[in-house]
C-alpha cells in the first residue's frame, strides 16, 4: 500500500499541534490554571517540595529552553537545576504567576507555529543537537511536560 507522504505529514503536524494544545491524556495547563486561586500559588502539597508556581515556572522554563534549542543559532544550555527550576524558597507574586502563564502561552504559540510550518522537516536533527534530536522529538518533550 502506497503512503501519501503529503497527507501523512499534514496528519502528523495536526496531531502534534493537538497534543501540544490540549494534552490529550493530560490536562492542558490553560485548563488547570484557569481559575486557580492566587492565594494558592505558593502552596505545596504534603511531601511535594515544589509549590504550584514552581511547577508552572518549571514547565515554562523547560519549554523556553526547548524552543531556544530548536531555533537559536547561539543556543547555550542553561545550568541545571537553576535554569529549569526557580529556587525552592522563592515565592511568586500574583504578577509573577500571570507573567509565567503569559510567557508559557507565547512560547507555546511559537512552538506551534514551528510545527505548522510545512517547509520545516520535523524529522531532521536540530542544528544545536549534534545529530541527536529531531524537531519532532523536541516537541514531544515539550508536550510531555
């Protein structure tokens, strides 16, 4: 059976965008934070070392790193864990919470734009990866967060 490459490429892009936007088996960040009470952003669950804001900020920082990895010609990997997690004792203000969410959505839109670009081959390796990672793999890492 012959595979329609153009149709397959379009379907892969569509499914990847859908996964990035809605999470499918995961709750989308927009839905999880929609009516989240500002009074709880610095709260921690028992036996969880991070607050809700720490988790949101980690997702944002990880996504931003992956976006830079895929698009910047001068990419430098952030130090771990500082480049991926806020300090454990750091408390966010309501403005920082909103800023984290806004920047997450801005960066997600940039990732989705990259995926929707039919001239970008999702299966070639990212120039910064020394032949290790494809754009497709990077998008899956973002979706998994």
